[in-house]
C-alpha cells in the first residue's frame, strides 16, 4: 500500500483538536487577530478572527486551513498548515518532509507545534496584518472560482469579481 492511499483514509484525530486548544489557550494573546471558536464537531473545528471579516474562516481538521467564504458558503482554500506524523524508532517525523529536512520529534504534539501551530501564528502575525482585502473571483459560467488576499484595493476587472475589506470597523 502506498503512502498516498493512506493519506486519503486518515481520520481527523481529536487529539490534534485537544492539543490545538491547549496551545490556543496559551497563545491566542500572541495572535495579531485572536481566534474565535465558531463550531466544533469530532471531525472539524471552525474559527474566525477577531476584527476580521467572517469571509475569512479557519478550519482545523488534520490540518489548519485558511478559507474564503461568501455568504457562509465555501469559496476557495487560501492556505494550509499541515503535518503527517509518522512513528519511527527515533520518534515522530513528518511524512510530508523531503529527505534532508526530516527531523524526529519526541511526540506528535511537538511535531504539530513546529509544523502547524507556530507557522500559523507567524502567518497571522506577519502576513495577515499586511493584507487589507479579500478578492473573490469566478469565471463567467461559474465553473471555476478562486480567492486571494491583497494589501491594496484594485478595481474589479469584471462583474465576476468581488472585493471584501478584511478589517471590520
């Protein structure tokens, strides 16, 4: 069985949710835009940012996802922070890392902290504050749609593009 097949069968681990909530309790104050938990099931937790439009949504499944929403409907995925813990005799390694970049961690929690939680915090603190707009675009027939974050407003190219201010007043 290939590793690729195993990726599609992995279930979301509630342990990841528990570790993320523990980390968030200690680190939410470090985020430029603190997270607000909106919903939680066994498979997914959904967050929004304090002071940011709800058109930008964060999910925690087996990864941290940053998503664009339009009127509560999923529009596009913008970014993912992910890790694939693989148990070895040296500890846990990330199955996504290329040889030469693989580093063992004593626990999955340490791996998730290094590969997901802290990089997410850096993105929230270093990249998100520079962004002022979320653009939602689609083809004329609606067959393809995409979203992007922008530091400055740009006049929409056509009627199939919508610009949403990120920061709430």
